[in-house]
C-alpha cells in the first residue's frame, strides 16, 4: 500500500538516485580559513538569509518570538490539495443551503442530532480568528482568517456522552479523520470555521464548513464535513490507515507512526527536492498531481471504506 502512496507523490527512483549521487559525493577534504575575508563574507550572507527566513516565520498572533514549527516552510497562500473526488452537490451543498445546512452529530445525549448553521449562529458567539495552517508535507500558511465558533462552545451545545475519547469526522466524499479528546480540549483555538474572514462560506476547493485545529497538522481537518461522531474508542481515519500518526500534534512533530515513518520521510524528502531545485510552483504542482493520483488509487482500491479500529 505504501508503494502505491509513493506513486501518488509522483516522484521516481531515478530522480532520487540522481540527487543522491549529486549530494553524496566524496570530495577530497580541504582546510578552511575561517578568518579569510571571503569566508567571513559568506558567513555574513548566511546569517542575513537565516534572519530573513526567521522573520517570515511569524505566526498569525504577530508574536516575533513565534517561529515556524520544525520541518515547515512558509507558503505564500493556502495551498489547495485534495484527492480529486468530486462532491455530489445534489446531496451536499452548504453554499446553496446556507443557514439550513445541518451537521449530523452522533454520540450525544439522545443518540444523535442534526445541528444547522442557523442554530449554531443563533446559540453560539460567532468570532473572527486568525490561524496558522500546517500541512504534514512541510508547508505552512500563516494568518488565515476565519469566522466561526469555538469547538469548546459547540461541544457544550451538543452535549456528547461523558465517555467519549475520540472525535471522528466524516466528509461528504467519504474521507474520515479522528482527533483525540485530550488534543481537542487542550487546544483553546479549536474552531468550527463557518466562513472565511469576509463572512463568505469557504469555497469548494477549501472544503466549506470544517473543523480547524491549529495545534494539529492539516489532515486532521476534514473538508466537506457532514458528520461528527463522539466515540468511546479510537478509530483510524483515511491517513491514519496509510501510516500517519494517531495524534498529529504539530509541536511534537507527530507526522507518521513508527512502522511507516522511514518510508514517509523518504517520500516527503523526495518530493521536497522539487521545491529546492525547481521552485515552489513546480513543487505545488507535484503535490497537486500526486494527490490526484492517490485519489485514483483510493477509488480503485476503496481505501475510504477501509476501517481499522483500536479500542483503548
């Protein structure tokens, strides 16, 4: 399965071999005079580049001491990534339904309930938040603007069963992803994004209504959200079944599970060479194309129906 994912990131072994040869040669070691003017000039240039990189790493809060997380680089805009699966707008269309669009919430008092956007807006305080978005593949978009409600307020509104340990999200395209209870409750910025900063529903390419958790990597935010399940056990989602970490906390750099970490690091490293050698446009196109290929394999092998539950 991981071999198929490797194809999905649209990189080749030939490219990796070429880059390895170029970057792992064994030149004859030479002595460097650190006091030489030419060396000092290079050191000065490197320091300026480092300072410039760090200055770009400010978060949405504007805190100059807050830098990009380990392993991340700043993207100029919110990158669009999806698996190329078309949404059936006859069944899912919050852009047309507006306040009548409803999220189904399961595992709550009474079993389940449907909560409309109108009810959320009426009963909870709608806030404007600036948030940073971190993708597990390495890019970050800083200072995204959303209007919506705090997840803590929403949980209080729907009243889930006391024994829940995992929030399982379900998308209209079949995508699923879990968030552990302690990660959700410990993140005061966890947020249901109803609109963008201008008060418009997030466009189709960015997934409409969705749960945003800045402390977790972006795959933990399901596009085209239709259901929330408060489960008394942990249940893997799409990416967790393909080797992503159970929790995905950014500050702990939790990207991959132990069994698949080596393969995923290699695949991401290969993909990142496009950015280093050919620039961001080629890199983003490679990511976009790879996601489409992965989506094709998803449909071919019915990966969205794969379920692997682990009860704690």
